[in-house]
């Protein structure tokens, strides 16, 4: 009876939920630079306080800004994180659910709607959600990644609280920053400083297409080559830093294609996305991407500096120390054949991968709840990307899964991001049932 009442409450309050989501979407929290984290944190903290939570906003100190690569990425503003504890009768077990307050960057061109507007339409021209029951779609940066999830986990608690349903265990809700750029000053900070400790985790970030149990890690490297400037019509008297970087990039590309693509890890019972399977990738596979490059001042001058960012995707089990040593080794091999090569390697930030067993009782119970709400049995999935769940599993040591709002139709990280309102409502229902069953309830 309690569960039925909660699900009815959520359905009855869908308009209020979407109104709150529109309020959050209108706060620009794209990163970089990551401004307005303090603004959105105040709004979320006030809401959670009204629902009976003990709430604190934790600002990551400068150390974590530096570890995030703040200078290189142009980060600005305080790194605010909301931590709210909803106390249960006994305090045990503790369940932690996390969603992030930052969003991907907003492209300057290509949007057909206001990215900060929260417009609502009946249909979506980019496709249809499997959860669509006629509830419409909401548009704007972050509606699917990750403010829709944030709102759903809050309103799941509101239903439990307003109906007077008592939990035995404690529920911790976090609204954390910087997930899109590595989460170092967000959930990484909260976990590494011991601010959040729990027995079970939920990473409320993903889609209603699969239940995420595995992800790769990543290390973002900054590589610099140095040369000697001279007149561009007499380049033989200079040392071209871009030319030196080109040699490094040839070696890095060979390293990726010939070594990393063959470095794979089996994840039995966990599926990768269809696009990867179409390219023959069925296992977690190490990757490398040369993401940015800049150097030189003009064509008539030999460049004395070139700088680029390289992202190294790490399969679960690969450690940061090993990955860095191997990466530098590739460049050292280039230097062995070119004594004029002068380079530097810096680490912007890093987090390691993880795999949660699909046989874990907790995640199987969660899949049953998803099936009850949606009528669909979702597969256990893995990703070659990474999320803040890396911190919950690796630093927090807790069984965890990720789930959320969106799918191919929702244009995550692209122009015209949208989310099915019915999906957001379903996520609130799923979250509420997880709270009640994992933390036990009594009227």
C-alpha cells in the first residue's frame, strides 16, 4: 500500500516536478567554465532542507581545482557540492544516490530551441522514448544529462517524506559538480575526503536503455613540445615545435591502433552499445584520442611551442601509474631517434575504471524494480566512457549501478537536448522504490 501511494503521488506531482526542472535548466552550469554552481546548489539545498534532510554545501578547496586541470581548461567559480542526509530510524544501511549539477557545453550554433529555456513540446522530431506515454518532452541543456535525473531523485524523496513513510536506513543525496570534466572537484572530492560514505550506491546518470555496471577510466594528458623560433623562410636555423609534435602524434596513433585496440577485458553478462558492437568492439577496449592541438603564431615564424591534450581511455584494472609510464615511454622512443625533441607531459586529471558483477544481488533487485515501473527488462551495460560512478565503486567501495534519463532521441551533449517527461517520472518512481526497499519502510 505504501509503494502504491508513493507511485500515485509522483504521478500526481509531475507538473510540479517539471516546473522545478525548468527552474534548474535556466541556471547556466555548463562546464567549462562551471559558473553558477553555488547558485544551483542553493536552490537544491533549500529544497532538500524542506524535505527533512540535514544539508551542507561543500566547496572543493583549491587543491582539487588544480587536480582538475583548472588553468588549462579555463575553470571558474566555486566548486559547490550539495550533500543531504535523510535520516532513518536506525541509520543502517546507508544508500547514496548521486546526480551532477553541471552540464556539457552549449554550442554557439545549431540549436532550434533556447538551450536554457526548458521549452515543452508534445513530440520529439529526433525519435521517441520507449517510455513515452504521451507526456511530452522538455528541451534544454541538461534536461537529460543530468538535471532531469537530479529532479527525479529529489521528488522520489518528496513522495516518501510527504506521505509520512519512515525509512530505517539513511539516504544520502548528492548534487555534485564537474562530472563532465572528470568530477575531481565534485564527487571525487566528496569521496576522497570521506564526506560521503555508504553501503550502496546509485549513479543517477545514464539512460533508460540499460543498467550500467562497467565503465572505463581515463587520464587526460597535456603534452608540450618546445623548439627554437626563427624566420619561417629560413626554418633550417630553427627547431619547429609543431613538427616535433607531429612525430609524437604518429607514434601515439600507431600505439593506439597496434597496441591499445588489442588490449581488451571481458565483462561477462554486460553488454556494450550497439554502435560499438557494429564496429567489432564487444569487450572493454583501451582507447586514445588526440583531442586538441595548438601552436605557432604565424606562417612566417618557426613555432617554438606546441601543446595538445590527449585522452587515454583505460580498461578496468589499468592503473594510473602504469598508464602514465607507458604513455611517456611512447614519447621517449620518439626522442631516442630525434635528439632535438624537447617535451613535457603533465596530467590534467585521471580516474580509473570499474566493473560491478551482474550477479550482485543489489543490482539484480534494482533491475527488477526497473522492470516493475517500465514493463521492460533492461540489459546490464558497459561503456567506454566514464562517469562519477568510478568514485563510488573505486573510492567508496560500494556496489553501484547507473541509470537515468535519455537515449538516442535525447541528443546528449549535442544541440537540441531533450528528455521525455514520462521518463523523468519513471525515474522518480524507480528511485522511490529503491529507497523504500533497500532502506526498509514502515508507516
